[in-house]
C-alpha cells in the first residue's frame, strides 16, 4: 500500500479510490463495483468456490480474481454483506501488479492485520464515498427526515447495511453526536461472523460525555445483558423492549443502569424505536448522571 506516495495510508487510499470513482463516473448510489473492478484491471465477475471465507482473492489462469463462497446464488445481485466482502477484496487487488502475467503481488507483505484493516476502511470508502454520502445525507435531512429514517433510506439506495451506514455517518461527522447522549443501534443476532449464541446485541454505540469526549459504552456485537438495572435483576428497558413485540417505541425516564463490564453507572432518559421493516432498534438516551 505504499504505491500512492503518501505517508498516510488511509488518506492515500481514499484519495486513490476517489480518483477511480471519478474515472468510472460512479458518483451516485449504489456504487457499481464491477465498474471499479474493470478500472483496477481485474475481471469483475466473481468465481464461486468452496471456501470458509465469504470472499477471497485467487489466482485463476495466472490472473487475480475475486472468489465468493459457493452457495451464493450467482443469479441474484449481491447482498450488502457480499458487496462489502467484494469491495474488501478489490482493495487487496491494489497490492498487485495486474499488468504482469502471472499477476504478482508488489506491495510488501502485510504486518499482521494492518492490510485487513486498511481493506475494511477502503471497502467502506468505496461503497460510501464521503462526498456522495454527504450529498445524499443533506438532501434527505433537509426535508426534515429523522436520523433513523435517513439511515434507512441511505442504506437502501447505497445497497449497504444499516450498521455500516450508521457507523460511517458518525465517523465522518454527518451525524454529530450530542454530548451526554448515548446512541445505540441494536439487533438480535449471533455475533461476529455469526458464530455465537443468538441474543440481543449492540451493533453500533456512540457516547460522548459532557465534555465531548468519547466514552466506552457497549462494544460492537456485545450482548445487551451487560447493561443492567442498578438495583435489581430486572432487565433494563432496551433488553425488555426486545420482547415487547406489540410496541414500536417506548419512552423511558430516569432509568438507573449499570454496565457490568465497565463498571459505568448512569441515569438515562429517552426513547427506543423499532425500524419498521426489520428487527433493528435505535436508541437515543440522554444521560443525566454518569460515574465510573
Ligand atoms: Zn482481506
């Protein structure tokens, strides 16, 4: 990844991706990954093989190709997760000289997970280029749409997952978290790479204290049961809300919660709201008292 002549690999990568997207005129959602693949110099059609990974790079007839796990129906379009995996592999392709036959790796061998992190970063910037994201976001929120509805709409048009869009909107500061507010996107699921038990889990959570400093609240994929009511064994409001199928929203007032992982204690008020067309819950909670 040192080919872009820039000391900051993430910035260099993002600049290069923006250059590619401009060249292939992909400045609207959804970003057409096949156009980017062609521009990079690889055959955009994935090869389907039996492998433990969702996606990988393989050498096929001396050429680098993206391989997707067999069982993925190649007639239908890719899911948001497959698009992310495909985009991740496209970023790996930038480490190869694709004009030599056989294609050869030219980047230095990666240091531990460094290249994986860079590929994840690049995949997000390829699927949700900041300028494009900004344009859609501003167009939608200017009509008075709530953050939750805006996230849903962008996820739908960009063909990306709701958690990825949420995280990225926070990362690029399009959604500016209000100090003293905890934001949580949660869903019942089986954790990282779908390997763990199914339970309500945090997907994204952001919390800024009153000085605007980021504080840990719940990690991605962490079970919501780590937050408890302070004074007894009853479930806290969000965990409880997962069982209230008849309700679309609940408002809570002065709930005292305790995080058994971080030792954090807080008094919260706010709302938990269901996304209408799937099982996600969006929480916006004002924090009155906080201690660690
Ligand atoms: Zn990788």
